[in-house]
C-alpha cells in the first residue's frame, strides 16, 4: 500500500480557506499546513468533527454520529504524514466480537475479525460453513487488491490516475471487481444459509446503500472490516475529531469556530475562487476547499443552484438517513456487546420501503451501539448508554415526530422480546435525532448519512470530483465528494484533495 507522501512546500505560501471542520476538512487542512500552506479552517459549529459529534444527557455521554471505527491504517498514515504517531493521540480498542447479531427465528451469532473463530461461529449458528466464509473473504481481498487503492486513494476524475502503472494494472483487472451483479446476488451465491446472506448484505448500509442494488464490488466493505478489524475508541468516537483537531493545530492550522461561511467568492467571470465571506467580511484566499455538503456548496455558498454540477448531483440517489434514539438505560445487559444488530424478517422489503417507496420500514433492522461497554465513564455505574439507529429514507419533510413514535414502539417491543425485559421503564434519559435534525445540524442535504448512495454500478465515478474544473482554486473534500462517506473515506477525501492542491494549486 502506497504511503501518503509528505507534501512539498509551494514556492510562495499560498493561503487556503477550508469551509467546515469535519474529518475531510481537517485532514486536507492539516496536511496542507504541514506542507507550508497558510491554512484557516472555518466551522459553523462551536466544535470540530461535524457528524462525529458527542452529546451529554445527565450522567450519560453519547456519540451522535459514527460508532464503528474501521481501517485504522488510514488514520495511522494521516498522523504519520504529520510526523506523529496515531497511538500518541488515540487509543483504539479492538472489538471481539465486532458485533452480535440477533435473528427473528431466535438464532444469535457474533462476528469476529479472527477468521477461524468467526467461521466456527457461523457453522454453530447457521447452515453456512467456515469454508464458504474463507472463500468469500478471499474474493473480497482480490476485489480490494484491484480496486481498493484505485478507488479510495486517488481522484477518479484525473487522467493521471488511469495512466499511472498501478492505475493501468487496476483498469485491466476491473471485471474482477464483480460490478455487474448485486451484493445480495453475490452473497446468496456464496453462502448456503439466508442468515449469513443477510449478515453480509448489511454491509451495503455502511455507505447508506441497498444490498439488492449496490454492486458486488461492495464486498470490499466486509473485507476491510474482517481484515483490519472493528474498533472502539477510548472516550468514544468523538476522540477521533478531537485528536485530528489537536494534530491540525500543531501543524499550524488556524481554527475559527462558530464562524459560518456565508459565501465562497469568485472573480467576476465566476471562473476562479477568490475567497470567502464570513460575518459579512470578505476575506481573500488563493484556494478554497469546501468540506460542506456538495449540493449546499453550489446552492448556498456559490449561489449557483442551477450549476451543471448541482443539477447532475441532484439527479443522483441520496444515501439513506437514520432515525436515532439516545437512551440512558439504568441497568446493563450481558447479552449485548458494543455493537448489536437485530435483523428484520424480510430484508428485501425493508430496503424496498426505504429506497423505492420512501417510507420508514414497518419491520426495521435495529442497531444498538453501547460505548460504555468499552468506555465505562460514558454511563453511571451499572448503566449503559444506548445509541439505537434504524435506517430510514432521506428527509423530504415527513412528520418525523409521528414516525419516530411508531418506530419507538416497534423497537421497544422487539428489544423487550429479545432481551427478556420491559425496556421502557429502564430508560432514564432520552433524546431523538431525526433525519431533519441531521440535515439541520450537520448541513447534510436530505439528512443523508453518506452523500450519494452506491445503488448503481457506476456510483463510484459519479461522486463529485475533489477539484473543480470550472472554478479554478476550488476544491471539495468530505463524505459527499470522492471517495464517499464513512470516517476513513472522508479522511482519505481530504488527503486526495491536499495532493491535488499541491499539484494544481490555483489552476
Ligand atoms: C448517524 C450517523 C451514523 C454514522 N455511522 C458511521 C459509522 O459507524 N462509521 C463511519 O465510518 N461513518 C459513519 N457515519 C458517517 C460519517 O460520520 C461521515 O461520513 C463523516 O464523518 C463525514 O465527514 P465529512 O468530512 O464529510 O464532514 P461532516 O461531518 O459532514 O462535517 C462538515 C462540517 O462542515 C461544517 N459546515 C457546513 N457548512 C458550513 C459553512 N457554511 N460554514 C462553516 N462550516 C460549515 C459543518 O458544520 C460540519 O462540521 C455516520 C454518520 C451519521 C450521521
């Protein structure tokens, strides 16, 4: 795997404004500051991290966005490009099991990064075999070797990506990434038990997609989870943006918190980015990087809702959103681990409701993340902080309070049945996060968790480029730009953008 190069200094210290201190914004900012650029980052909120936020409710602390940490090497490479060691900034806790799965027929199984252990567990709980798992993961490794580096570490919108020896090597082998059938079709062919199929179908949701539509190339997601493990972070996921912020500050980035960028400024012809407007003041910069959602960058910051890029992006299918319940639970459950999935009975119907009908599933798969399992300070002694998420369609003005009330009743009934306790009386403190809240609080269009979905075999190529071809000096980094959503990808997006700035600067 190629390591990120230490970026070389520009001939004159170019000034860079980064709009947004999400993971993608901070990674681009830190890498450029380290390379000698003068970098200011402007964040609308009083804290850095964007979707990777945290909330305190009484004695309980919750991560309100991401919960599972994967691909630790991405973070390691980021810190090492800054001349640091990740271990000095972040304490990762390996999860074994990575996740506990509960099925409606009563089957239960746990997944492990240790392939032998996971294979034995699959055989114990389902009719699938360890040999099937081994073959499946091997195939995932192959897809990764062809497409992983090409798709995730380079721009797909620059000719140089395809003309490099590694790019050409990958292009020649692209049929091996299995783009023509769906992830579900590949999983159904690989495993002789529907419960194993459902488990591996679930990886489509890691970027808000539908397993019945997303290409089998997405088996790259279970590959990275089982190859490099699933992790918790001491102090919760919020420790990740805090560590990145500290490293970025040490690299020389100047943070301006609670500073909403009102506009990205361009020259009269609209052909070059010239700076930003904040608090009514116009500030000149050589380069502007938007870590804000791509659509809102065109609609609000550039005032170009009809730009061809905005129209093209609007036509793409957004990833799903989430309905989240934060529950402080005044007891603890031994059956639960850090990550727990309670599967629906009919997965196809669940995704059809979300993506085809735009409706909240009537039998949703439930995800329960509990950081107090590994960070006990996140809940009072003997208690647990539950982050309960179901996948729902994007926000289009639904009555989320009413929908949440119905969903809550279904969640309580299912969890009560599985755990053998009436859950409602155990909820000591509660807060709801709806797709409308996610849209308002994180600026993500439609409240989508991961930008556009990968429900099309060409989606990887449709994400917004990291460098604008129409407006010189304007760049994009973050989950709605290439290579897409999820913490490691958002961070990689910032690395790609930093490389492009180094290469193209104001051109
Ligand atoms: C509920 C939920 C669950 C998730 N689960 C996982 C998971 O388990 N694992 C995983 O890897 N990923 C998960 N994700 C996805 C992950 O959080 C995101 O992909 C990633 O954090 C996005 O980073 P980003 O760089 O796009 O920035 P964002 O987090 O989108 O941040 C953008 C920042 O820009 C700021 N901003 C926007 N406009 C302006 C402006 N005009 N002026 C100033 N600042 C502005 C915003 O305030 C925000 O801070 C989840 C997301 C959510 C919401």
